[in-house]
C-alpha cells in the first residue's frame, strides 16, 4: 500500500470521528486533522512523482483554506 493511501485512510478516519464528535470544538479539530492528512497525502503523491507540482499546489491550497476556516471558527467558540 502506498504511503499516500495510508494518509487518506487516516483522513477518512478523522472525518468519521468528526461525524460523531461530542461538541463543536472537537468536530472542528477532527476536520482540521482530516485536512492535514489530505494535504500530506497530496504532498506524498507529488514526492512519488504521481502528480505534477501544479496539481499538488492547487489541491494543497484547498485543504489549507478549509483548515484555516475551521481554525477561525474554533477561535470564536
């Protein structure tokens, strides 16, 4: 199994944990962890030569924006 697939499984686990989170701060933390694992998976794909650097930058930016938004919400609560 490729390392990026393991990272994506970890992201999926975080998504499931977010669905069952007891409160909003826990939900947001799991969502940030999910975004981080997806960013790592995309980076690993790039390192393995599976995607171009341009594709990796676009995919990584989306995860960074989602994590940033969750962090802003978490700071408000």
